[in-house]
């Protein structure tokens, strides 16, 4: 039976992931470490070499696949894989460079679009664009100074009067819970529903068949279905669920645990613990 190690490296790891690492070690009967070894199943959080870590750690056993961690942290990879694997999403385009992005938005001004920052957390850096906003952005020289990583992600913005984002949770090949993220009653609606701008999580009953099917497709596309991942979804104008993005723990991002739901917290920890121990016995 292999040891369970939560790997969290350096001062940055301690500052940003230290509390989660210690909680995980306590909840999962594991230990926090800065190193990898052959006799452990690893749950990597912060790695000092970031996305360049793969060559050093590929020989060790990871609970969450390294590719899944990388994909969860890069919306460009997700957009490519979702399109390749037929995952239902809002209309999404990967555009080569700044001039082509500007041209695309001008030529398709009949729709609202969102220019998504590729590696930001949540909605940080995203810009909603319509015909009126394009005039303002042009006047400000926005596209002249746009030096994001390429290709650019241009996605149709599905506007709702009271926007909601659904999140499903999956561990070890089973989607077992979901909730809805929205602004509390009495708070003025915002275009983007993120925890950072005041949105809160509200529990829902068991995930619907549609939610589980769509979420499974998304998680399988990024190699997270058999490990741990979450899927953010919205409803299309005709009520169908569409995938926005997936998330997991590792390197420079973590899944938000601040959902004020002790039952979900307990179940999530128990499922990951059981999956880790099952993996450690098989190893």
C-alpha cells in the first residue's frame, strides 16, 4: 500500500495552498510534502516549476492526471477539446491573432460575445463585446494593446435576466452533486456570475440526467472523469445545458470550497479519500 502525499511546494504554495493542503492531509489520512517518491500516490497542488513540471514528475503516480490539471488551467485547451469531442458549449471560436479577432467581432456584431482570458481564474480578464462596446474599445485602442496568449477565445455570450451558473462535482468516475451559483436576492444582477463579485452557491437536488451526461463528456475530454473535476454549465436560450469550463486542483488553481454546504464538503472529502486509498492499494 502506497502513502498518500499532498504535494505543495515553496513559499507561494504555503501562502496560497497551505491551508487546503493541511486540510486535505487531515481529511484523507495523508501527509503534506514538497517532494515526490515512488512509494506514494500524489495529489499535487502548487508546483514551483509550474506547467514545466511534467518531465520531472511524469514517472510518479498522480491521482489527478497531469494533462487534466494543465487543461483545467487553460481555457484554450478546453475549447479545442470540447469542440473535438462534441461537448455542447456556447458557440466558440479560437482565433489566431489580434487583427483576426477584431475583424471577427466586427463581422459578427449581431451577437454578443465574450473574449475570455485564457489562463485567468473564474471570470478575471473576460471582456463582453457587442456592437456598441466595439466602438468604445476601438476608441480606447483596446485591441492595439491586447497581448494575451494566443489563440484568442471568442465565445457567444448567452445573456439571461437573472444569470445562473450550475456546477457539477465528480470524483472517481461518478458525478454525485451539483449546485447553482447566483447573486443573492436583492443584489443587482451582473453580467458575469462569479464568487468574486458576490455570487453564492445554492445547493440543488441530485444532478439531472442531462447534467450528468454533459458533464461526463466535458470531463472525459480533459481526462478528469476518473479523478476529480467540476464542470460549470449555463442554460442556452432554449433551456439546454451548455458547458462553460471545467476545473480541478493543481499547479496554480483550486476548486472553490466556499460553498457553505457542510454536507457537500463532507461528501467531497470522503469520496476523494476513498478514491485515493483505492488507488494506493492497487498501486
